C-alpha cells in the first residue's frame, strides 16, 4: 500500500507513480488516438456526413450520464470491499492483543507464554498468505512436529487454531486454567475464524460476471464510437478528446478491479505484511 500525505494536493497532480493507470493503458491510449485520427481522415476525405454527426452529441451525453452512474456504483462497491477488509484486519489486531493480554494476566510459565506468542503471530501470517497464493511455512515460527503437521494440511489457519485450542485444553486439564478463564480466551479465539471467513468471502466473491462483462462492453462501445460526435466540431483534435475520455472511464474500471480484492500485493492493496509484523511485535511485547 502506498503511503502519502493527502494534503499535498498539487504534488499529486504532477506526480507519476508506477501504479498510475497511464503506465497501464499507454498502448491503448495511443491506439485510440490513432483510430480516432483515422476516423477523422475518413470523414474529411470519403464519408462527408457533415451536420448529421452533430446530432450525436445529445445522444452520447445521455449515454455518458448512464455510464457514469454505473461506474460510480462499481467504484463504491469495490471500495466497500476494500474498507471491509481493512476493518476485519483491524479487528484481528485488536483481538490478538486482547488474547495475549488475557494469557499474560493468568501468570503461566514462560514456555507457555512463548508458545502462544508464536502461534498467535503464526495465525496472522498464515491468514495473510492464505488470502494470496498459499501459506509460506518459512514465515512461520514452528517446531519440527508443528511443521510436519501443517505441511499435510490444506487450510493452515484451521490447524494453527486447533493447536491453540489443544494447548488451552491441556492447561485446563492440568488445572492451570479455570473454566471461566478458558471461556474468556475462547471469546477472542473464536473471532479469528470469523475474521478469516469474512476475508475469504471478500476474496472469493468477485462482482458478478454478467455485470462486469456488460460494463466492459459498454465502456468499449462508448469510447470507440464517441469520436463520431466530435469529428465535425474538433477535427483532428478529436483524438485528444477521445484519449481523455478513454483514460478517465477505463481508469475507473481498472482501479475498481484492483481494490475489490484488497489482500494482494498491488500498490493500493491493504498493508497486510505490515499488519502481521505489528501483531507479531505486539504479542511478543505482551508475552515476553
């Protein structure tokens, strides 16, 4: 995720970052400009529609309004998914801290605290990578036995949660944990699965295919036909108008596609690597 100062308004206007859609769409922008210039040339030398094309401006104005409403809905939906993901990761930070504080307050031996310190951080790291391309076991702090068990598992988060629960049951069985203390810890631990499930729902449920396909077709048809409305008035300058319209509309769709899955490594995705490191440092500090 890119960190920036939102108050430096003019600097952002003239700043170009690798995530800017200009670098993503530059080939398409050139193609649209060339096609529009070719259309203008054909109109001036062969077709000669003249005033008939001027009437298209009102039609494209109406269609542009409808398209803008669709894009507003599209970007709002994508941002809602991004913000829900950030809220869920914030809940994970709070609940890992709460769980660590409760464990520390129960005055367990040092090795018990160290076990929970490792496993709570392991859960966060496993959750982060499970929302990407799969868990990286080398990121986790595991014993040989724990590593062997996780290598056989499909859903690593469930196994780590099971290990934590098993440790709590062992402590309860040995009389080192009361029923009330167990239930108190269970309240925090239960939220781990809820947060993971909610994040998986965001990742695995993209915008409906029919809606996405229609919007892309709508944008493509609009952008490739709108130069007809400008040929008579702007001549070859219609290429610049078409390029600008294409850049604005397609950029909105690209940005929406990027943030609707906020758990990856794109520039605008959530800083889950930093959040996991924060969880790890917080838990270690509490349980040291």
